[in-house]
């Protein structure tokens, strides 16, 4: 069963191409050891679940946008593998909702994030606001450092 990675996120699906939506799932859903699935592994699982022809090359073409018109059965097989509703691939509202849920689940698989969330459960609204402010401040500082590595 695929696992969401510890730190990956799935961007909102609104206005995303099919290739971007598929790639987002590959980035967020991982093997139990948190390594990414290969095109061959996913294609094999899709072949087995759908009975359709589904090669690693075809999946690569879908991921890169070189092909963008899969059959309903192909989308159903991908949805089953990544454990998302098939509407994720073509409905912007559903895609955005699923993207947010996958991002949250992905973050919660990280032990550090889960620990912070569990500790925050007992804080007042003011305390939660302070924690949010601190996280925002640290995130901005880290983003600045990534943009200017020589600082």
C-alpha cells in the first residue's frame, strides 16, 4: 500500500495539467521505506488492476505531458493505486480538495510534525496563534536562506 512521504506536498490541483496532477501524486505517495515508486512499479500495478495495456513508457508520457488523453480505465487504475478519487484527475474542485487532504496526510506522517500537532492540541487559541506566528517567521527565514545561500 502506498505511503505518503514525510515532507512532500501535493499542490492544489486547480489549473493543473493531467501531467502535473500525476507528478504531484508521485511526489507525495511513496513506498513504505519512503522512496519513490518507479514508473514500472506503478504501470505494473495498473496493468494488474485494470487488465489494460499500461507500460512504464506510457506512464512516463502521461507524467511528462507527452500524452494527455488516457482512457477512463487508465485513470481508474492510477486513482486506485494512489488511493485518490478518479475525479482528482479532471475536476478542479475535487482535485484541489484531494490535493489539500494528501498534503495534510503527508505532513502528518512526519513524526516531528505529528509531535508538534499533538502538543498543540492542549493550547489555547492565543497559544495556537503564537505557534502559527513562530512557524511563519521560521518558514520565512528559511526561505530567505534558501534564496541567499551565502548569507
